[in-house]
C-alpha cells in the first residue's frame, strides 16, 4: 500500500515511495515445548508463517508434526513457550484463535449418513454460524460439490469427502489452514483440485501450515520446507533454494539420524 503523505511535510507534486512493510505474521511459535508425561515431543521450536505463505512440515513418524498442528489449533496446550495466531495467544485466547484457524485433520469428520448439505448445516450449528441456504450452496459450489448437495456422504470418494470438509472453511473464512497429510487417499484429480484450492487460499492472503510425508506433492503448494527431528527444527529452507531431489536427500539424512 502506498505510504500516505504527512500534511505540511510533502512538497507539492512529490511522490511518496511505496511502503516496504512485510506480510503479516499470522502464526508465531516461540520456544514451543510440548511434553507428554516424561516424553518431550517438541523442544524449543521457533517458527513464523506469514500471510500468503505456505509452510510444509516434514519429519519421521513421531517427530511432532501433528502435535505442532494441534497446539496451533488450540487442541493441546504448550508445556512451555508461546504460540500466537493473528496476535492471539493459543493458551489465553483460545476462542479468538479458533475464529482464525481451520484444521483439516487425518479424518474428514464427515457424518456418513447425512447428505453434503446436512453435514454443512450440522457443522455450522455446532460452530455458532448462521449461514443462509444460499450461503451453504455457495460453499458447496466453491468446492465443486453443488451437484451432490442431496447425496449422502457415504457415497462420496475420499477426494469428495476432503472437499466437503473444506467447504466448512469456505463458510467460516479462516485466515490460517492447518493440514495434516492432506493428499493422503486422493486420486490424481483430487490432488490437482486440492493444490489449486490451496494456491488460491494463499493468493487471498491466507497462511498454510501443512504436515506431510508426500513432500513431492507439497512442492507445488509450499513456499518453505521445515524438517523436524528430535523435537527441533533441523532444516528450514525456501522452496526456491531447493530441488525435489535435494529436499529428498535432506529428509533422508535427518530422518535416518533421528531413527
């Protein structure tokens, strides 16, 4: 946004230089530690995710990826350190944080015996939202399921269920999407659709934090790749500085070291 002139200081006809303001930091982890009993899963994690940015979390099973996402989503509390979303602390302001966050977990959390429209209506009731019937159909149209509004979810493919789960966030309008293995179980068409959806979400100023083992699929969506090992971030690299093969070698190196 161009800088606004200060009255009385800018000479007539002067042109102000554009602001160099950085994109807003929507997710900030500072010294995050998370322990379960005597087991330390996350150990001093520092991470920022900005508006318009996608960050892919990589790591072996048990490296803390899902724990990190759940902590950002307010489903778990930090043992130490802090996590903020759009400036709100996940421990102190959980209700405010939830207004900004959408979590797409392993399970789609779809009710199989309800139709697509009934699933959306039930979810909005639980969330305290009051969309109109037109809004509900528009959300289904946004994820290309409008023609299936009256079909029961049990008849849907894995990709269609994933799209139905995302329709909830079309209605809620979160600024941050947290995704846990989002490409699992999707066919080629479903993966392509999800990639395009996530790219559009970023283009509108949203932030993505995505845990995945399929880093080659995430290469088209993520702007940065973060590898977790031993509860810590051991690699944080921009996509433009990596090739898929280089990322694969880094992943193999650090996951083998952690095993």
